[in-house]
């Protein structure tokens, strides 16, 4: 038996299937209707079909041919107008049975129309089912009056078959609706996650650089009166911090302009421009230029990690230094990176006397600051702890699992 995947792998068949899938429903259903019509006139299939009347057989004529076509051609609209399609096909089938014409393959159209009504009818579904049931009961009464040999159990059995066919269509519709709802909820969740990610990135970039610029500007203002010859250095630091902020914002906006796979590819391709562990030294120098005494140390061999891991580690250091500038300006701060074989450890400690006000408690539902960092690190199966030290000051510790990227 030929594997369908093997058939689809053939270039010609794959192109044909793709073109078929691109066609609209009216075209596809039109092909189905014409195919069923053609099969109706195949001699070997002439006796195959639905039959319930068993009345004395009437010779074929023009009216019989018209009723045969009325059971197949309306299927071209089975998805666009399922109720109308069922009405025409069922009416033609009933007339065909009541007039005593021979069994025809066209009667299969009744099953297809019933399935389509169950699968594609949007409004008045119960009303359509009720009308269909009443119509079938009326047909049974007419056939009985015309002398049909069928009895009540026969009509009930055939009716159950018709109801089962419609129920199959309803089940398919229900599953399709559930799948559409699942996709909608997944899309909403993805959109919410993307918004939260954008909020975290903007918070990390803007808050850090603006905080540094405010501290540097205050220091430059002080130097204008106390040491004018050094004020230029402070203003240069403000300018440099502003340029760094613009660079990161341009990178962030460039990534956000891409969508789907393009965004992931852009992130991987531009990983050298993204904030990463190799640029932690820039954060330290920036904090030092703002007047914060910072010691920086690395332990272990630095190896390239995935973009998500390096960006998360960078943001942890960035947020910790921002809090140090905001709440413990001038206090000694230490940044330690530990490069392990299976994880990265980050420690940022800021000295201060016991009782120094701790940073504002983050809003755990807002996705910003330390709360946002916790969420980012947890998505990478890591841990982040932050809080005041017993001897005074503040401490941020993070451990992020990661395997080095194979070069």
C-alpha cells in the first residue's frame, strides 16, 4: 500500500494538491456534484443508492432524469447554502421515490446533503432538523398510501440512518468549532505573552538608561559649581548613555517589526547586536561613570549560550545595577558571573547599613522589574532570589540552566 506521505512528496502531486487546496469551496463542491452526476450514469452503479418506496417501477423519462439531476447538481452549494441544498435534494429524492422510479446512484446525494446540513449550517439548525423530520414522516405516509410494502420498522430504520448521517456532520462541526476556539485562545495567550515580553524589554532598557542619565545629569549639575573642569565628563557620560539607550531601542524595535519565524531568525541572526553576557562590562562601566563604585568578576570559562539565556542574564545584571543606582547611590556594588558547564550564576550585591530602604516591592502581576525578571528566568527553568541582606544592603542571585552552544 502506498504511503500518502510518499505521494505528497512527489513534486507534481504536491503542486496539484496545493493548487486544489487553494480553490474555493464553490469550485470544490462543483467538482463533487459533477462527479456524482457522471457516476450516476455508469451502468455498474445504476442499482446502488438509497431506496425506501419499493413501489412498482416506472420507466425512465425526462421527469425522472430531471429528478436525478436535482439530487446531484445542488451539491455544488452544499457549503454555501446547506439548507437550500438539502431542501432541493430531499424534495427531489421524495418525488423520485413517490413516482416509483428505479434506484439510482444519485440518491447518494441525499446523504451528502444531510451531512453538509449538519456540518455547515450556521443558523436555525434545530428548526432545519425539525422540518427535515416532518418532511420524512410525510414521505412515509405518502409512500404507505401509494401501496409501499414497507412497514413502520422499515421507515424507522431508514430514518435512523438519515439522522445518523446528519449527526456525523454535527459532530464534525462541533470538533471544528472547538479547534477554532482552541486556536483563538492560543493566539490570545501568545499575544498576551508577547505584550508582556515587550513591556519587560522596554522597562529594562528605558528604566536602566534613564536612571543612569538622571544620576549622571545630577552629578554634572553639581560639578558645574564645585568643579567646572570635570562637568564635561559628566555631560559626556549622559550623552554616551543616551546613545546606548537608542541603540538598544533600535534593536528591540527591529526585532518587534518581524513576525513569526522571521522574528526568531532575526533574533538569532542579530544575536551579536543583542544585549548579551559579553556586554555586562559595559553596564559596569556605565554604572561607574554614574558615580557608583562597582567591582566586576567572572569565574569559569565564558562560552557562547543561546540568545534567550544570555539576554536574561544581561537583564538580571542591568536591573540589579539600576536598583543600586536608584536606592543605594554611592554604595559599593559587586557583580559576579559564574560560568558553569550546565548553568550560569549571577550575583549582584550592594552594600549599605542595616535598615537601608529596600527597593519598592514589585507588582507580581505587572511583569516589570524584579517580578518580570523572575518570570523571564523561570521560563528558562532557572531561579531568581532578591531581597535585603542581614548585614545591610541588597542582593540579587540568579541561576539559569544552559548548555553551551555548539559552534
